[in-house]
C-alpha cells in the first residue's frame, strides 16, 4: 500500500467535512443538539477551530462570506479538497505517478506553517468573539 501525500490526506479530510456539513443541519434540526467547543465551554476562550462547523455548513450551502467570517481556514481546506480529490483519483487509476516523499526541511517548513496557521486562526477567533 502506498503512502498518501499531505494534500491527498487533506483532500480526503475536506471531503469528509463536506459530507458531514451536508448532513449536520438535519441532525441538529431533528435532535436540537449541537457540538459546543470544549475549550470555550470550560474556559470561555475559543480554540483555533472554533467556528469550523458553522463555516463548513455555510460553505456547503454556498455562502462563502459567512463561511469565511466564521473561520477562514475552511476556505483553504475547500481549495485543497477541490485540487486534491481529482489528483488522488488520477493517482489511484495510475494516470499520475505516486507522490515523492518530502525532504526533512520541507516537512519542517510545513510543520511551522501549520503551527502559524493555527496561531493565526486562534487570533482571528479571539478577535471575532471579542476575547482579550
């Protein structure tokens, strides 16, 4: 079994998020239940992922503005998904070669970039929700 690239993994994650976001409103309408952010419920401080459910549902409904306002990270995940899913399909049928392993410096840059993205998302949520 081959290794999947980071974009391929993110694409599959994005596809799963899109499917869940399409179903989630009917679940909440039927049950009245929601999923609160555990960190925000316990401390009053939002996490970097706060608003992602709202953003994903808005994006699936075609409301890009509301999605970006709730958590702009969802827009990036959607873009990666739109690119990665066809890439994954083409690699699966053999039309494209498998991905090349990343070098240690490339992995380190990606780790730093991911950390900075999480920090930026957290700062955005703190500002959006008026904390601090």
